[in-house]
């Protein structure tokens, strides 16, 4: 995966998160519910958003670690090739 695709995935996830927050907020504001019901809904929505954010963070972190490992491996291979050619 190149850096450009990783950025696109991150931007997409951020856009989805922002849309979720705006949509949830708008829904709660226009719904005809009591204060208690709205507070309960807000707590539930906040819990869901937090869970999704934690999942996204974990996914992005794993992808970043994988990409860093791949880059390190490629750098080591390149360094080894350069050393072999220098000895020739």
C-alpha cells in the first residue's frame, strides 16, 4: 500500500466520522423527546462514536506498523544490495 492510498483511507474514515457526529447531533436536536431521553441518547451515541473511534485508531495503527515494517525491510534489502555491489 502506498502512502497515497493510506491517506485516502484516513481521509475517508475522518469524513465518515464527522458525518456521523453531525447526523447524530441533528437527529437529536429535531427529535420530540424529553430532556432525559435526549441525554440518554447522547450518552449512547457518544459511547458508539468512542467505540468506532477506538476501532478506527486500532486499524490505522496496525496499518501504519505494517507499512513501517515493510519500508524497513525494503531499506535493509536495498542497503544489502548496495553493499554487495560495492564489493564487486
